[in-house]
C-alpha cells in the first residue's frame, strides 16, 4: 500500500468520531471505513482489497486510539 494512502487513512481515522469507531461491530466498521475513505480518496480495486486487509488487521489499534480520544 502506498505511503500516501496510509497517511491519508490514519488522518481520516483521527477525524472520525470516536463513537463510530467504538460502537460498530468489526465487519460493519471495516465496511464503513472503506466506504467513507473512498469518498475522500480514489482507490482502485487492488488498493481497496489491500485496505480492507490492512484495516481488518488493525482494528484493535484503531479502537484503542479511539478510546484514548474518547471523553472519560
């Protein structure tokens, strides 16, 4: 995956509401993230598949970051 896409993805995660990242189940969250990210960035089929795999492997990190940003 190109570094520019990864950078854009993590910036997108930082901009995403924590409630969304914490309240959706895994499959729904992956689908939602890909759909929303594709609205901002044009991805080809291979990049979309790679992003799906990438997100799936990093859901615990995504949720942990969201928990850290979440108000107590």
